[in-house]
C-alpha cells in the first residue's frame, strides 16, 4: 500500500480527530465535525458536505471517493478514536455548512426548545427528512447538531434541511404569526387537543420542548393551540422523538 499508515496518537490529524469527538467549542473553532461508518459518511458526501479527511483502518477499502482524501490508520489508532463498539473502520471529518438565520419561511417548521438528548435530536432530524419537513429551528441551548451521537442517531440524514438557530423564541413566534403561520405547542395538559382533530391546511409551526420539563407556560400561552397524542392510559407519555415523528408524519400526509 502506497499510503503511509498513521500509527501514533501524537499525529496532528489523530489529535484533531480525537478532540472533535468531545469538544463542542473545537467544532466552532475549526468549523469541522466528525462522524463514523461508511454509510453515514456517504450520506454526507451525497448531501455535498466538503470532505476534510476520511480515516480508514488499514486493510479496508473506501473506493467511492477520491483517494487523495483517504488517510490510513492502524488498528490500534482506529480503536483509540472510534466511539462505536461495532464500527466498520471508517471515520469521516467534514467541513460544516453555514446556516443563514435571515431565511424567509414558506414551508412547515419544527421548533425544538431546550432539547438535550442527542439521540432524540438525531432521530428527529432523520424523521424530518423522511417526512419532507424542510425547516428545523433549534433554540435556547439545544444540543449541538454536530454532536457525534446526534449524527449516529440520524445516520447522517436531516443535515440537508434548513437548520436555524434562534435565541429569542417569543420574538420568533411573533414573527411567524405575522407571516401567516399557525403555531402549535405540544404538551399533555387540560387544554391540549388530540392531533387527529387538527387539519394542517395552513402554514404550520410545531414546538417541542425539553425531554423532562416540556415547554414553559409562557411559550404555550403564545401558541394558537396545544397538541397531544392520544395514548393508552397505562402509558404516561411517549419518547420525544417518537411523538415528534408521529406529528411530522401527519403534517406531511395532510400537506400532500
């Protein structure tokens, strides 16, 4: 094999890769993120993310991209870097895409407020992509979309959507209303209505809150209605990502 194989943890690329797995601030400083597994890497390539480097365990082939982007690493270095118990030997490093927060909306919107579980966010991104939701809003210190667990849960899907960051949710809700949107909160309370009673025939924004605390009363009162999903009384609630997926499925079906 012509390519030199990296065998040292002290190599600059290995140090960079290791830090990208753990350090959110380093993502911002370098404008890079890291992901694992060939299928996920190929999804980012398909969605036109620019490659920084692809690290491949020595002895494996990655023939679907230009070989100048490939760096081979030995088995011990791969084991040292990989966050997966069953990784396939491939680690990708990509440049982030910029997100334009001045975007003018015309499609349905999912708003995520204080979402902390990266697996939930990843699953929501994947479902949004599957159900043709074009716009995702992250606000109030929600988990970083480039968190490695978010990427693995999404399988690289959803990063081609319009993803925006909002610091003032109340101001954003007012702006959406002026733009003709109906705004729905999600919560299980006395005021909530079953999602099956709603016809999504106008521009719609649905807000989902923190996994443990849900949405604040202030946010709920700013919305037009509060939605819930009818479930068996023996079950207290649904996982956030599952509830969001059900609502996005209905929103997509009625809009089509």
